[in-house]
């Protein structure tokens, strides 16, 4: 993660609170494949990246917790005796959520101060929220010697999101941000929360993210709605989750489902299969196969699960005209954010210029391009 950012957050903390803090780096994540499969107890293939949130944290000398969001120049002060979600509280709820969930477990924290900032584009589907939650729980765990394992910490982060933010997310983002490894992606089995790491050699290629810079309204509602559809189909089939379903089983209840719900469930079943297939392809470091799977996954997200939007579809479609790109798809929860692309290193500059212009001409807005590296999960650094 950016060394200047680490130094800046450290300095800001010392200026505000006149003390040397603990510094936590908590990365965002990409996801190679496996979208909306995590809350179906299925499979995903994420990785932590070299962009994220840096948090400086130390004990407070007063009864209050004071949190400074450096990028936004906003402050939150609260007492540990009064921790509850704030309506439209935005970033505040991620922090209050972690503290509130610790308290629910009768895990005692004392007043603390914190400064945080990051280099993840917000709303881009790179999980700035999970990165922030993880940095808080990791920081508090260290500060107050709570002896929580990483597996326990990510469940607290996830609960914060459910209960304080209102998104019934799966475990992928928190897992990837916490457990990420340099140069590796993680094939995560969300039922058992166990991952196999795959070292990926991108050879002449690299990962490029293209941020559509659109973030549609009602994303959270759409997200929760998808989850309800999946739960409904699983219930009809009398199984706990869609993880337990195959295409034949789905056919048996097809007549009891709307076409739209059938397609959504079918997407989840097929997306799980794609994740497993990618695992096999990566054993041979087969980047062509990776590219092909990305296109298939986008097709499913666009036409079956219906979580794409015209801007993302355009960004994916355009890549098909360029042989230097092996594959692309929308990434994350959907309805905006980034596409993930596997592109030849030598083509990055030309393609960036090309897509920036074409996208601007078509939609009247800029797209933003990021190349990312697979990196280590949440950790403490010494400065
Ligand atoms: C969001 C959620 C994740 C996951 C993805 C879609 O990022 O937080 O749990 O469901 O969407 O794959």
C-alpha cells in the first residue's frame, strides 16, 4: 500500500492526539470470479490488493472515542455507553458497527481515538467498507489484546455490515481483505470459510480495473432482493442454500418459479461451477481459460442475475474487439463500479486511451483506470 498514505495518516494522528498510534493497513479486494455466490454458501475467487485503508489507532485519555475520517475531513465522537447505528451515517456505521458487535459478544473495549484514510475509489466495488471494518476490529484486537482470531474478526466485520449498514452481505470481502496473500488469489469455500491459495503468474498480462464511475441508487435494496430470491428457491428445494443445488434439481421446480427467479438461481449454480473450473485452470496457469470464464460470468450477471448496467456492459463488450484482452466482466455487487480485465501489459496505455475516449463519447462521463497487484491482507506496520 502507498507508503505516503501510511506516513500521512500516522502524522495526522500524532498532530491531533499527540501520541504515537498503532498503524493498521487493510486492503480492498478484487474478485476474479464468483459473484453473489458467497451468501449462498458457495465459492468465490477473490484477492486482496495493494490499495486499501490505513488506520491509526490508540487508547483515548478521555471517556470519548474520537474518529477522524481524513479523506472527508469529518469527525465522529461517541461514548462506548451509547453505540447505535446513525441513520444515513455512512462511514460512521462501519466503525460503530464493529464496536457494537464486539459489545454484543461482551468483549470489552475502552475508549479509543482513530484517524483513517485510503486510496480505494469509493463505490467502485473494491470493498472499502470491509477494509475499514477489518482495520477497526484488527486495531482494537491489538490495542486491547482481545485475542480474537482472524476468523472471528471477519465475522464481527460482517455482522457490522448486516446490522449497522443494512446490507446482508456474504463473507467474501471481509475474508479476502483479512486473509489476502501477496501474488495469490484465494479460492474460498464460503460454507466452511476455508480457502486454497493460488499463486498467479500473470506473465505478459496484468489485471486492469476500469471504474465505470456510476453507482446506481437502490443498490443495497437490489442486493438484499437477490439474496431473498436465492433463499426462496433454496427453501422450495428444501435445502439450506443454493450451494446444495444442481441444474437438474432446479429443473424439477422450474414450473413453480417465475422465469426471472429460475434464471437467477441457475446463474448461482453455474457461477459456482465456474469458480471451481477456474481453480483447475489456474493449476496450469491457463490465463486464456481465465479470460473465457470472465466473459461467461459477465454474460450470466447481465442476462440471468441482472446485476449489470449499460455502462458495465459497454466496458465489457468493447474489450471483445481487442485481442490483447483475454477477458473481462463486471465485478462486485453490481449496478456500477468496476470491470476486471486481463490485459497484455504492452497494451495498457493504448487501451486506456482508447476506452477513456470511447466511454466519454458514449456516456458523457469519465471512466478511471487502475492496475492492481495481489497483496497481503490486514496487518500492522511499524513506521
Ligand atoms: C458485495 C458483498 C459480497 C458479495 C459481492 C457479490 O461485495 O459484500 O459479500 O456478495 O457483493 O459477489
